C-alpha cells in the first residue's frame, strides 16, 4: 500500500503539466474537452488516434493546437484521391550532378503526423502508413529508416456515409488505439465559437512540453498501478465482444462477426493508465476503464449483415457490454 501511495504522489507531481496543456488548448478551442483528453491519452500511451466527425467540427484545428503545445516536429498530410505512397514515406531520386541516388524523406518523418481526411485516399495509400504505425519504421527503396520517438499518427476522417470517401482496411483501423467520435457543439459553445472566430484576433497555443518531457511522462504512465481485479475486468470486456453470452447477452451473438483482438486488451490497459494519469492518480479504477473503453472498442467490433439490417451499431453493442459485464 505504501508503494501505491508513493506512486500516487509521483503521478500527482509529474502530471502537473496536463492542466497547463488543457489551459493552452482552451485558448483556441471551445469545448471538445473529451476529444482533447483522448488525444492526450494517445500521446501519453504511445497509441495512434483516429478522430471521426462531419466537416467543420474543428478536428484538424484541435490536433494542430495540441501539437503546438508540444515543442515537437509536426507534419500535416492532406489525403486526396491522387495521393501516392511516395508522397507520404518519401522516395529515392537520381541526382544527375553527382551521378548518385539520394533518399528524399517524406512528411512521415516527424514526431506528430496529422493524416487529414485519411479516408479521402484509396487503400493503397492508406496502407503506406501501416509499417510506420506498427513498426515505427519505413522502407524507402532498399533501406529501412527508423522513426524517431515520440512518433504518433493522429488521423481525421469524415463518416463513411459521406460521398467521396473510402472505408479504411480493418488491419489499419485496428492499429489505432482510440477512435474518437466528435459531435456538434451545444448552443452556448456554438455562440462562443462564433464570437471567437469572428473577433479578428488570432490566438495560438504556446509550447508547454518538450519531446523529452513527453517521453519521461510516458515512463511514469507505464508505472501506473493496475490491480488484478481491474485487469480481469478488462479481459472480461474484451472476451464479451467475441462471445456476448459470457456477459449474459446471448441475443447479441448473431450481430457480431468478429470481436476485438488481443490488441484491444493491451490498448485498453495502456489507455486506462493514461486516463488515470490525466486525473492525477497513480492507480487505475474501473471508472477509468469505463470512460475510455468505448473509444478503444468501438472500431474493433465487426458486425454481421443481420446487425446492419436490424440497425444495431457497434456503439449499441459496446454500451450493452459495459452495462452487463460485472464491475469489480
């Protein structure tokens, strides 16, 4: 118990920068606290983040603002139907003056990469990110290049129902730790957004953290205590996505083609630790798992045709699982 108390004190001390980052982001962004927190969780847990919402909800601006708070190399890639894989990772070019081949690195060589409207490009281009996202390396020609840590892909996408978009391959979607869904602001936030964006005064977030600070914070996040009962709770949730009868929801069995992979258990544990860190706690509670769980699980459940016919969504299934799986 004394170890947990000491760990809790260390986390409270090391997580002081979180409030400063949230303050800087709020200078630019109105509301959207949940989206900002989940982007920070991705940064602290070292997991890629996918942000989905209709155009105009400040997805790109929010990611850019969080990047401004980190004194790190930032690159934005606008995905379009004519984008090529070489436009992302780079290519080998021939220099006629020196009669030699040289490597021209692409925008993937950065600490924070914003893949804007990732589902506007076809699957061949989206798959160019796979090696970088999973292995933290890219291959240009015959040479493999390591990507410098921290390395994080934050992608935005418009809903699939929107015209001119391509669904992301399941293998790539699974590599995103979190999928954040962004909704419309409320009336008060809408008015505040209108006033701020029409004032003619440009506001920018200031740098709060360096890359070294972020890597140090990640090491602390990795030490956040997770009790065995909480670990068992996480496993129970993931297993229930594969066999809902385990949670007493046998009627959902026909709606799930494939459940979440073991990567979900890993990511849910890591994200729960980061969520506890944001709350200045050195230990994970079931509430942390419940808070971040839908963002980890919603994109890992593949539905059957029957579910689509019955208009049952992955959101519905995840919500029912959290309602029925026993909480420690």
